[in-house]
């Protein structure tokens, strides 16, 4: 198999996806923020047996609460989790009482199965801020670590790939807003992918370092091509093993698990894509430019 430098095409594809996501966001079709970020009310009840989600939705529609989600939970499919956006803190008790009264008409064995949680918009803003700083600090520390272990250009290329993967996850959260909400589980998924992505990159960069010593006069693109080819078997095996598990979680899991699994799937694919098609060639471009400047 011949490996070629397609990094420019890959960067154009990634940029196009991000631009589409930005345009959609500007047009008011951005990320579908869950109550963890946008604020709202979460309630969980046991209905005493299996039920129809449409019955619960009808009660909420009669209450005119606006945007809400209804999720079936529990081993016996007898629990419902309700999330309602745009509920003021002063209205929590009134909304809860009206919901219980309306649902007991159809399900008289209704009982509270979990805490009633209210999240204000301030808490959501704090969560977003903490997520931003977490990724920024992680990127800076990884830049330092890789610069020490390999070289500064490797650190720059690796952090570029890391930020690429995070932005791709955010872009797909916009594109898939109709099937997934962004809640706190997305932050966990994003930080997981930061570690997974950098691990893929370091494995390839380790091989690049070895081959660069064996091929001191070769163009750096050829060094990257050979290194990626030698790591391809390992990359395919580890990626498929991970994806099988995460896809199974997404297919069989409840909505809360899917909110975590889908961003992980996107992040894994993006991480493999950037580690093999972009990051090494960023390093090669920096190294080739360095060589030209020395000759000049």
C-alpha cells in the first residue's frame, strides 16, 4: 500500500465541515444545549409499570412548558426521566405539582424515583467556561510534554491535531442537533478524546522520530509516509476494537449513554483521521520549512 500526502485535501474537508457548522450556528441552528448548559428542570418518576411516552408528553403539552424531552428508563421500563428547559427557579414546585397531578390521572401508582434537579443558566455558563479552560490547559501541557520528548515542531503539530478533533466534535454536535443534546456528558467525552487522540499521534510520532534518523536526507513527507504505513496495522486494530464497544453502547444504551457515546464515536474517527492524515504532515511542513531557512 502506498501512502501519500493528502493533508491539504483533508484540511479543506475539515474546514468545510466547520464552516457549515458556523453558518448553521449564525442562522440560529447551533448546538442543541441540554439543561446542563441552558438551564432547566430534570425529574424522574416510577409509574408502577410500563407506559407510553406519548401519555407523559401529552401532560407536558397541556401544561404549556415549551421545550422538553421524555426518556424511558429502568430495568423494567417503568421509569420516566423528564427534562424541561426554560423553567424559572421560582416555578419548579408549581411545575412539579402540576406534572404529578396530570400524570396520576393515567398512572395512579406514580412515585418519585429520583431527585428533582434544577440547573440555572449561571451554572451552565460556569460549566462551559470550565470545559474551555480544561481543553486549553491540557493542550498547553501536552505541547510542553511533546516538545520535550520529541521536538517543538512535533508539539505544535500534535496540539493542532488535538484542537482539530475538539472542533470537529463541536461541528458534528451542530450538524446532529436533531438527534443529540449537549449535556455534561459531552465534556467527559471531549476530555476522553483529547487523551485518545494525543495517544494515536504520539505512537506515530515515535515511529517518525526513528525513521527520521534512518532517513536524514529524505524529504520529511517521505518519512511521515513510511511511519504511517508501518503504524497502520496497529491503528486499524485499536480503532476497530474501541469502536465496536462504543457503537454497541450507543445502540443498546439509554439516551444518557447515547449523549456520551455518540461524541466519543465522532472523536475517535476524527482522531484517527487527523493522526494519520494531518498531524504528521504538519510536522513535515514545519521541518521542511526549517531546512529551507537553514539553507538560505
